[in-house]
C-alpha cells in the first residue's frame, strides 16, 4: 500500500538524483529508500527510475507519478503547518431565542470578537424548544435560551433575567389597572405562541393557580402583539425591553395582576459531553460575565 512516506521518498530521490543523498535528507537508511522505491515500482508495474552509473533519473512513468504526488505532499505540508491552529479557525455555531438575539447576543459577540477576531460565528435565531433540539442533536455548540432550564445531558449557566410586563392601550376598556387572575383570564389576551419561553412561563404560573389562558390573538412575532395592544385589541405580556418605549410614550399602560409576577431567566446551555474549545470557553466566560457585571439584568 502506498503511503505519504513512499511519496516523500520518491520526491527526495527525484530532487537529489541519488539514493544516498535522499536518505540523508530524510534521516533514514539507504536501504529504506531502496525498499520504498522498489515497492512503488512493484505497485506501478513499471520502473520509476533509470539507474545510471553515478545517479538515478526519473523515467517518464516516474515523472507522471511525481506530478500526481507533488500537490498531495504540498497539501499535507500546509495542513501540518496549521494543524495546531485548528481551534483558532473552526467556526462556532450558536442557536439563540429571539429576545436574547435582539438584546443580549450582539454585545456578547462584540466582546468575544475582540479576543478572537478571526473566528467565524454562525447564529440561528429559533424558539427555545428548537434551540435545545438542535443542541441535543449535536448541530450547535451552544444554545442561549430563556424560560426554564432544560432537562437532559446539559450544563445550564444562568446569565441574566428580565421581567414580563402586562400592558394594554390607555383606551382599552378596562375598569381598573389591578386585576385578579380570574379577571385577567377573561380579558382579550394577545399572547405569544405555545412553546415560546414567554408563553410557557405564563401558562406554568396560570396552571399552578388553576387557570388557563384563551388568547384572542396568538403570534410568533412580539412586534405584532405590541401593535395590536396599542390599537386597543387586548392585553399582551412581553419583556420589559420590548415595551419600555411605548410605555414611556404613553402608547401603552402597565397593568398588575394579583399573584401573577412573571420573570424569565436566561441560560447558556451546552451539552455536558461536548469538548469545549478555547474559543468556546472564552465565549462562555463572556456570557457569564454579563451576570457578574450586572450589565444586562433588569
């Protein structure tokens, strides 16, 4: 069987024109060189060198073979030169929930790329459930999710949190701004879809209190719910970072519901059996630092 070592020996003999000098260049014995060339010639079924009186010279068949192996050897040598830098070149794949991608991830990645400017980063923005499924299948390096920590073979690191605000238009027909759970559930509710972290948090609290939500609107798009609430179609529940501006502008007002205090935790999740490269460990440190610095907690 031909090996890279056979090809290196062939090239050395062709360049030096001498078995002895080829052996000296490669720090092996002359007999090892002769044996390798003989094996190549047996494999090729023809002579690769003409043995002249004071040197050896490639035959035409030998030249054809050399032309084939030079690109192979060049590629292998280039790989050998950069093999210890693979971690610095391997891209990272992140899956993130929508809110984290909009308000946390850009600042985290900007800080990360100061340390690793040449690392390519691919981001998929998906629901929390899809993010964990992608991570479980080994198709992502890390998932950034909100809500509850997933069960399974994962390491979950909390790094921030945000409150959920209950809001509606000032013109929405409501008698008071403090509701009971029963009153709240009987109102026209504009909610995120089931499976989203926001909806799961709400449904869990209501379930424990013996209530369920029957939304008038269901949307995967938070902006659509904000606009519907501003137009007076009902009450929505969304992260404070999404509704703070219309609240400050007076386009929405905040409501309170007795026994309904909602907050979402944010987690960085990776598979417990996954090898953590140096860049990935750096990324996790940047994510964790958001908690210690208090930059993104609300």
